[in-house]
């Protein structure tokens, strides 16, 4: 086992909390700092595919997740007029975990906070790193409140805009805007919404994912110019406009949107840091190292797998450098695969227009089952 007695985790999001739980369970004293003032989480819902559920099982919270969330086994693909293109069952999962379990993002965050706390981790909100020095055998840290600390390892799960990534690797890996955004909002769930659903139009891609017995969340991916501010009070009307062509379930959602619905508008940006993901005793994980489009619902999964694999390697290897190198060796190909597949799907669906919609639908009918099977087979392998 690597000689790690005390670790600092920067960022108390999904990946950071997962890492805190795993490292704490391994006997490491864990401190966390989070720049946000409290544990408030913004967002709507989040799907956890089987590979993420296996990571949550390792963390020890799978029963809580399954109790709160909705299990579903596949996806229905349709055009914007609600005509069925394909119904496809996922090949992820098995006796240990179901193919998918979606739940409110706030619920997942609360569950992971509980796991980190039970593992002995402490969290300071409204605090982050001001400076640090890696002395070879430890990392001396100065925080922005003037306090200091010394740690055997610093783990940065500080998100897509990671200041820690910039400190270690400069500005060569800043987030890149894809040209598209995703709109999300929680809506009532009809009884027939038992699978995830995806709808393709000539101008956008929409869908929904069940969250609880009574709710699901709508998502809509659209082209939007970079840097344009959208006032939140206009979100409902803007979303209605962008849903205008959809029939079926998305049309019903459009007609029932309320002006005060809590709509989340998120530009789709990417980051991919080539290895190494560490320098000395400071290592990156989650979106700080590999932020991707959400198109195969793998963002949280990749962060949670990072957390589990990092803890495994620190437990197996006898020195920190070997453990971090092995962590990166295991994680890089998987994160790269997810980013490339997710971006490929985004590019294909947003290249759809009036002229090529019919051929796009034909290609989906012919190719989607095998394409999804190949992705599932890869992701069902051990992390």
C-alpha cells in the first residue's frame, strides 16, 4: 500500500465525494475543500448506467441509489413526429446491477455526502487552494482563508474549469465549446414513460429520462451561438420555441411548461487532458481531466470510476508514483472512448437537417442496435 496517511480533495462534487468515501474507507484521513458556499446542487436529474452503479456499489451506496431512483432497461428512439425508429434494450449490467438507474441529481449528491461523512471525511465550504508546494514527500497547501495544511496526496476533482489543472498544466487544456447547449427541466412522468426516450428533429435532439415514480426530466440539445446570455426569466419561452416542431410526449411537455419551471441551460463544453494526469503528489480526476458531452450518460460514471480506481491503485501499489501512473493507465483509454463516442453522437445528430433527415433515420434503424451493443460491451468491462 502506498504510504498515504492524509489526503486533500479539491472539489466536493460527485467525483470528489466518491473519492473521499473510497479513500476514507481505506484508512486515509481525508479533508475536502469546496469553493461553493454550501452543499447546494444545481441540476435536474442524472442517469447512472450499470458501470456507474458498479462504482457506487464499491463505494457502498448502491442500495440507497436504487431505492431513490428509477430502474430502466433501454431506450426508445423516435423522430420528432413521434414515429418509432427503434426500441433497444441495453446490454449493460447483470445480476449485480441493473442496466440503468436514474435519480434526481440532488439525491445522488446527498447519498454521496453521507458516504463521505461515514468514511470520516470533513468538508470546508467556501474554501479552495490559494497556493501549494510539492516538497517530494508531501504537499504543503495554503488555502484562500489563510489557513495551511500538509498532505501526502492532493486529488483535484474541481470540475471542467479546474483551477488545479491550470496550475499544473497551464492553459493548453481549457474547456472547448461544442457549439451546442442542453436544456433540462423536471416534468411530470406519465405511466407509459418506462424507458429513456430520444427524439430526432432536423434542428435538434430531445428526449426524456424517468427519475422518480412521478417525475422525469426533459432534455433538448440545440445549436446556440457562443457567449450569448440567456436571461433565466426567458428560459421557458425560449424552450417552448425550440420544442415547437415536436409531437407526442415532447409536444405535451411543451404545452405544459410553466414560466416559473426551474429550467437548466448548460453549454456543452469538453476537456481532455492527455496523460500524465498528475505531477508529483497532485492528481486530477473527473471533469477536471476529461469532461465530455452527456450523450451516453457517462459523465458521473467516469468520475466515480476514477474515484474507485484511484483508491484501488493506492491500496495495491507500494509507492505514490506507481499508484498514480497505474491509475492513469487504467482510466485514460476508457475516458477517451467515452469522449469520442459522445462527441461522435453529438456531431451526427446536430448535423441532421431537412435534406438528410430521412437518410439519418434510415441509418439509425439499420445501425443503432449494433452500435449501442458495442458501446455497452466496452463499458460493461471492469473499469
